[in-house]
């Protein structure tokens, strides 16, 4: 099975919290995860000419394509259990407006939510959902 992969900033408290939020709302374990700082994440970024210096966007790899910023977030919400897929209706908002709002949060996330010194280490029961 081809799983969608979410690349996230592994030292960002907001990003780590988002991963745990997604895991709780993904009981079929469709998503896989890797930090942007991991070997997997770094290789993906380099191969796709994305910044390996600033980790200011979540990346969703899905169906042979990748999505960033608000588009990635909305596509992730679309696959979650509960009412979260309703957020996908926000895709009709022009990308430049969605991404401007996303960027405000991304630029302030360390100040508002804090930062870890090292990337999150998944629990043994979640380890299979994380890329090496």
C-alpha cells in the first residue's frame, strides 16, 4: 500500500503536537511520518530543491506528488476521522491568501509554542509509522 507521508519540523512543539493530533484521528494508520531534519526528510528536500536551512512548511507526499503549506494541511485534514474533512472546503480560498495565513503561524511557531533541542522520538507502538 502506498501511504501518504507527512514531513514535519521535528523540533517544533506545534508540529509535534500536530503529528500526535493526526495520529489520534487516523485510526487506520494511513499516514506515515518523518521529520524534515531526518535523513529521509533531508534527502526529499534536496531532491525536490526545497530549503534544507529553514523548515517553515509541513510537506505532504501523496500519490507521487508533494504539497506544502496550507495545501498540505488541508489535504491532511481531508483524510482525518470526524468533522475535520470539512476544513477541506477552505481549498476554495486562493492559495496566496491561505499561505499568507499559514506563514504567519509558521514564522511565529517557536515563539508561541516553543522548540525542543532534539527531534521527537516515537514510542515503540508508533515507531512503525515513522520513516527512518
